[in-house]
C-alpha cells in the first residue's frame, strides 16, 4: 500500500465568499473577501480572481484594510493568527500569533498600531461567551511575531462581526447582542448599556441583528428581527437617549452600512432588495430589487463609488453608486433548502457529474436549477433552469426539486429528474430529456415524461452508444421496475425532431432496484435488486446471469474499465466491497469496508473508494485486478463524503511519481459536508503552477521599465542570436506580430497592468537617446549617406546595361517557359546578377593555369 507522500488535499473552490463582509479598496479597483482558509482578491471590473492569499490553516473569519496603508490588508482566522498582506502582489508581510481563535477584526485610524478582535472568553473554540479585546501590534522586523498581550474592552459580545462597529472618529465603539446595546467611550473609559423589551405591542421582535455608526455624526443605526431600523442619538447619557424608527423590511434586517460621507444608509435582508435611505430625510428612499437571493452583508468603497452586497447563494454583487449593478462574482451556489427526506447535512441531491463538452462540474444550483461550474477557473459558468417555474420564498412550501441528472458520453443529451412531495398528495415526478443546441450553446428541452414511474426514481444512466447503436437511458424506481428509454426518429417528416419513448420494462421477482450501470462497451447492463445483482443484454433484453453472494443490499455498482472491464464491483449494506468476475460469474474477492461512495475513473483502470471511519473519511485508490490499494489517504476530511467525481485533465501530467500515477489522466474532486470542493494535487503540479506565476527574469544592469519586463527578455534573446553585422538593423526592426513578447503584452489581463499614464511616461523616457550615442549615430549616418551616393552613381551609369540584360534574359525565359515553366527573375535578382558580372575573376584563371 502506498501512502499519500507528496499528494495533499487542497481546496479547489466552492468555499463561501459570502461568509463575511467583503472589503473594497480605496481606488475601487479590487474587492477582497474571506473564502475558506484563504482571502480572495477580485477585480471589480472584470470579476476575475487576481490573487489567493493563502497562509491560514483554518477558517478565515475577517478581512480589514489597514488604516495606515491602503495597499495592505489584515485577515484573522480560527487558527489564532492575524496576518498582514500586500494584496496587490499577493505577498504575506507579517503573521501575528494571538494564541486563541479570532472571530472578527476591527481597526480605526485614530488607534494607530492597535487592532480590536473578538475572541472566546475562555480561550477555547467551544466557548459560547466572547469578548472584544485590543491587541497592540509589536514593531518587529520578524515575519512571525507573538502578540499575546490582550486588553479587554467589552465582555459578553457577539461573535458576528455585523454586531460591532466603530463610531465617529473612533471615539467610541458600539456592540449589540440579543436585546442589549452597549456603547464604550475610549476617552472616558466608560460604557453605557441600553435595553429593549423582547416583544413590542404589535408582536414584533426587537432582537438586535446588526449595527452601523454614522461616520460624521453621533448616530448609531441598528437592525432588528422585526424588520425595523432604529437610529439612536444622545447615547452618551444613560437616560436622555432617543431613537427614531424606520420600517420597510418585512423580515429581519441582516446588514446596515453608511456611505463614507454619511448622506445615505443602506439596508438589506431576505427580500433581495437593497434599500437606500436618505439621512435626515428618511421618507426618501431608493430601491434596487431582484438581486437574486437574500442579502447577508453590505459594504461601501472608501471613495463611495461602489457598493457591494453579499448574498446567501454565495454571490457578491457590485453596484455603482447610482444604484446600478456593474458586476456579479458568483461562487459555487450553495443549496440552502434541505428537503425532509435528505440525509442530515446533505444539500446536493444530484451526483457530481462532468459535462463532456465544457468539462464543467454540474450539480444542484439555485432552486430548480443545475449549475455549470468551471473547475479550472473556480467560477460559475451559468445556471440551467430545469423546473422552469418561479420559485416562491415561503417557509414550508413544497416545490419541485432537481434530484437526478446524467449526461451521455458525447454531452449531446442531458437527463434530469424533478420531484415534488406534498403532504396531502402523491409524489409528483417528471423525467426530462434535454438536447444540446449548437447555436445557443446550451441545452434545450426535448421531451418531458410525466410520471415515468409509479414511485421515486432511485438511479439512471446512459448507454455509451456507438455509431451503430441508438442512444438509450435506463432508470430504476422504487416501484420495482427498471425502464429503458430510447431515442426514436420521427415517424413523419412534419415532426420537429426525434423524441424519447419507453422501449423496455424489466423486473426481477418483485424486488426493488436500487442502482444500475452499463459496462464500458455498453454490451452489458447491471441492475441491483436489493441483495441480487442482475446482468442483462441491452440488445435482446435477455437476463444473462445473477450474482447473489455474499448477502447484503447493494448500494453502489461500478464496472471496471479498459483492461479491468471483465470485473463488476459493488458495495453492500453489510460493509462489504465485492468484486465479481463476469467471465466466470463468480466472486473474485471481497473485503470488509464501510464504503460511503465508490466510483470509477473513466480514463483508466483505477477506482476510488471513500470509507467512513471514526467521524472522518479515508480514501483508497485501487485496481479491480489487484485487491491491494495503489494509494491511500487517511482522514481526507471530517464527516462523510457522498459526492465525488473523476474530472479529465486538460493536459496529461508529464512527470509523475510512482505513488501518484493514478492522477495522470484524471483529477479526483469531492464535496465535503460543508459544501467545500476539495481535490488532490501533487508536488509536481504545485511546482509547475509556482513557476508559471513567476515574472520574467530581470537583469539588474538595465533600467527597469514596465515595457522592459514584458519585452526586454525576448529582445535580448533575439540580439544574442544575431551576428554583429546585422545588430544595427535588428534594433531598428520592429518585433513581428508572432513575437512571444507581444503575445504576452496582449494576453496580460488589463487589471494587473499599471495605469496608462504610468506606462506612457516611463516608456517615453526609455526611448530617449543620450548625447554621446546621438553623435555616434550621426557619424554612422554620414558614412552611410556617402556610400549610398556612390552606389547611386554606379546605378545611373549602368542603367542602360541593366535594361538590355533584362530584355535578353526575359526573352530566354519566355523560350524556356514552354519546356520547364521557370519563373521570371525579379529586379533584385537581376541586380545581383549584374554585380557578379562586374567582379574580377582573373585569379581563377591563374589557378587553372597553374
């Protein structure tokens, strides 16, 4: 057995980007947000991810711009550290070790060298009591700095960053929790507390949900569970405080934020509407509706040019200050609505599948949709509306959900199953077949089959059809039948196109089928009926054989691939992994393992088995012909893995160690119980990615300009390959269009280049020529002009001779054209011939005489 060695588990994507409030930089060019264990830096104009600030070893809980340097940012994490980054270059500057989990971070320009963080009161992750403390950051040249001296500011605060905010000029800080609002004044070193009753007269909830402080005025805005917003004033007195009430939201206010000048207050909630209130003119308000999902956070750029909202579907919307959406950054859509029948914590009901055309990962997305997610770019491509009904946001309302999806081998057909179960009605099931449209480059609904089975569909798969075979889909159901659906050509010419119909219905002794799969060559179909595996011929629908040992209900079935295609593997409810030999129809081997998921690599003989043990999941990679695993990895993640897929690589790995050969052609991705998309990488892959991200090699002896970084290296290589005589002309010759340097310049994203004004001034300076070089160039030009004049005189004297030579040679060419069709001499060739005739060849006659 080969241990994991240099293979490690890394985040491929899918981490929540709406977990904490995002941050917009001072120039509104970049947006930073916490995403799992890293901080992502996005361009606000192109929506592309520019940097992944990686270094934390646990969940990142906060991102904050450094008040004293607008090009640096703080991040805090559960790992007990606060890290300082240069986000423009993606460089870690310093790590401050706090020593306990950090849940949020705050800072003020008036408190230089001090940050405020929320930590557990007992210094333990399991503590439910939190406190706000001040951390004095030591001035040290070391990259790793101990900062364990904490000064308590407020106790019993909320761990939610939205419940704490700095007031005007950093003079005070406001904290809300439950029904209590605390305001701490730094100069007085005194705090005031204000409480609300649990329920008001109209039955609303007064619980505090968020806090925001006016930047220019002594005013605190608080959001509440009943949708109201309260504006608090005179809170520097215990009994003379006042507040006014604003009300538009029908449910809890999730986020509040003032604009930098304090002229507007922004609010959001589950209505998916951004509300903009005029300060001191609260009756005037603007709305930006239909943002797609509930608003969880609101942020404003320091210059007030951009707003941004985070949403519960893992999306960030960038909005211009004129209340117009300018960009949308969409992460892996989180499936938030859990159905009662799903497993606890499992929100993805479809399997993870790969679109054969786009190589995108396909799974549940927005309610009633399938999302197509690019694994290479960690970006959502688009959502495909399967249910095609408006989703109603109402608690307890049962609506159609997509529960199954499958592609055929070419990606031409997509099959989906949608279900809806109402309390007083029977289960509604629809089977839909979608055809890929080349013009729209999307899937179009071809056939809808209502009630394809009398009960819930348990599995379905396509046959890998060859040229002589028609496309076929097999579905199994709790009603005890499996059905074969076949694509039929239109019977009449006036029909629009082919459609699907049922071709065969199969059953076995009244048992319930659970799973099905086709062999690699589509010559066999395996269907499991509880403890029995049946093997059928798809061409004649003849039952070929049955496999029924050892006992235990079959949960997964997989055929071997390539050289292992004679094997059929299955997992049972008795925690057994069984391998049958189809040539002998006997059990080849079995082993005791609690396997939660079994899947085969379509491009190799390898198979992967996820085994749940002691609250964690282990991975085993093996070949059916060899019961000993090729690779194993203990505790790849916590919880149980129930969704995984082998995704084909765009380019096969060139050099791979022996223990990682199974990653050559495909890459294994799996989904954790927290909806984090994980994968396995090798050291060779990491080295290649690191090398590709490095800049061009810079020569310290040459003045550094932005254009030199892109063009200097390639121009230097060209000059080395040229001889000294052609160096002068080479400097004056522009780079060809196929130059690698020009390709780099044109392909470099605009958002990572310096500003045009900065490039222009430095580029013009690099074109200036010194006085000494200029005088030398003038002397060389004078000599060149004299040579050109002498050559011109020779050309004029021999022009008549040249014309006669041309006529005689053209005549000779015309005579020979009938025989060999030789091309006519060009003017340059004629001139070269004339020059050869003028040469003195007397030395050759002397050699012949001797």
